[in-house]
């Protein structure tokens, strides 16, 4: 008979099922190794304030895995900005080994832990970038993620230059997410309300789709009078207009305006 699961494994397996994530024993084993190494290194390096196995599994592992909801399928490249002890990057890599992962973390101690756990778990296609995001050069990815580090606008400003046109930026926010979204209402944002397994806590995952290379908030052209990005009753026939590229569908008084029939 196979050995019975430890209490920590049982919590993990139950949460993975609650998240409807298919998993193999090797992935459960990887998470248990990650848990053990994190607790060991935490004694010297203070990588996380969470101490119990359940808290780490629920509030770090499961919280990170919520990002899978917004990730594209296939072999995508992902940059975890301010990775810290590896959240959300390492749990995402455990569940999606095909991801090409870049862990951006300026702290030497945390970067050393990230290198250690990447070797321990025998990951392929993973790189630790020991720099602040502002210092990173020549790195372009399909998706940039971060967890509880930046405001929405700040994250767009810092990470958007590293995301390919048509790529995504994803971050997790608390209940005040609507207030932050007011500062970036011109962007193509979607908020996913998700439940954190084993809790009654809701997480608000903000997904920003990058439409063009210059769509950072400070470069979006000012909105003319009468312009509403959310309108669905009009269209624009001027394909070269800068406003159309920013999401405008036309407004009365503009030469490109045309009422939708």
C-alpha cells in the first residue's frame, strides 16, 4: 500500500483539486520540497513572514496558482517581477514546466534562494535576474506578473516596456482594486474575481492586455471631448488615427466618426 499523505500534502492536494488543476505525484513532491527548503532558508534569510505549512501552502502556493487562470496556453515566456521567495513564478513553473521563466529579484539573499530552489527542482528554461526591474535591459516576454508589490499604474509603467505587443501584464490586488483602475481606465483591463482555496478570501486578478508598444499610461493621447473608450454604438473609419489606436471608436465632430448601423 502507498504511504498515506502528510497533513501538508493533504492540504495541497485538496487545494489543487479545488482549483481544478490536473497534477501528477511529481508536482506534489516538488511543492513539498519547495515548502521544506523555504522553511529551512527562512530561518537565516527571512524570506517570508508566514511560518506554518498551511499558511505557506494556502497564502503563497495557492495564491500564486490563481495566476494560471489568466496565463495563455502553450510555451510562453513569463517575467516574475519582484519574485522574492519565488511567488508566483516558482508555483507556476511547477504546474506549467513548459513556461520559460525569468525571476527578477534585486535582493542577493532572495536571488540565491531562487537559484537554489531552481537547481533543487531541476527546472529547465528558468533564469534568475538579480536586478531591479528598472535595471533590466534587453528582455522581452509574453507575460509579466507580480504579486503585491506594485500599484497597477506603476506596474504598467515599469513592466510594459518588457512585454511584447499583444502580451499580458497580470497582478493580484485587494478589495480596493476599483480605485486603482480609475488611474488606468484607458487601458484594456479585465478583473477576475477568484476564490482562494481553503479560505473565504477573494482575490482580484487584474489582467492588462498590451495592444501596442507605446501604450503606457503617460503615452496615451488625451481624450477629446465626447470620447468614451467603452462606447459600443459608434465606430471609427480612420485606421491611421492615433486615438483609434488608443481604443477610440469615434465621436461626433471627428472626421472618422460613423454611427454604427
